């Protein structure tokens, strides 16, 4: 719930490579927000701003990393409230099929050696 201005910064610890999907939307209840923006950084050199038209942000992560996300919101006036939602989903990159085949092959070799 926002009344006036609000700036919230959160830490996101991602355990592996994958895709981080973030969706930010103004619920427009009880009133529409005057401003709503989102920024993500790794505190090195990567700064990514959310596309205000779609409200979506996709970030490809190449390995374990720590990100910082800032949400700025401002209501129409000091006496009015606004509400927004923020949803973040992380989808890790699955192991390639070749790795699974190699692991199952090594397991089969191990089973055959035990039988002999």
C-alpha cells in the first residue's frame, strides 16, 4: 500500500543459471498510482529497467548471482492510497539431455561391474 512516495529495495539470491521473470503491475485500487518503476542491478555494471508498457522484465542469469531490486511508487497525492503487485519467478536451466545420457551410461557401467 502506497501513500505519498515509497522506495523499497530487496535482495534476490539466485542459486544457479536460469531466467528470472518479474511482473510489476498497478492494481489501480483504491486509486491509480502516479508513478511506478522498477530497477534491477548486480552492483557491478548491469542495470536493467522494467518496460513500463508491458510491466514485464526477463533477466537471463549465467550462474549463481546476487541481485538488488528497487521499486519506486508514488500515489496521486499525499491523501490518496495506491496498491501494486510484484511477482518474481525463477526458472533454472535444466541439465542438457547429453548430461543425463552420460550419467545413465556411467550408472549402467557401474551396475555391470558389480554383477561381475
